[in-house]
């Protein structure tokens, strides 16, 4: 992955975390560590905070496509709730007009 791709992926990940906060899907410790991860980066989290972040933020909120079962990249994670639980590719296939 080239450097611009890493920057785009990082931005998409932060957007997804902010989306979780905006939709009020996090509270307590998961909310606090997510705010820290956004402000100071995931590497700033202690081992205990990282466990909370991985379990209660990432694993609890990352979605798989209801049709193909794939886990879409971060930019698509934000849109899955409005795409009926589908990844971008499946949503396009089901909604394209020939």
C-alpha cells in the first residue's frame, strides 16, 4: 500500500469512528478510548484501552455484508446502515438499471 492509500484508509477509519460517536453507538469506556484514538491515534492507547477498543468498538460495530458476507473497507462501513446492510458492490448489483 502506498503512502496516499494509507492516508486515505486512516481518514476513512477516523470518519467511521466519528460516525459511531455521532450515531450515539458508543458510551462509557468505549466512547472515551474512541475519542482518544481519534485525537491522538490508536497507538496512544494503553494495552487495556486497546482491548476495550478492539472488543467494544471494532468487533462490536464492524459489519459484514448481509448478501456476500464480506467485511467492506472503512469508507463503506459508514454507508452500510443506509444501504440495507449491503456492501457497495452488492448494493450496486441489486440497484443497477440495465
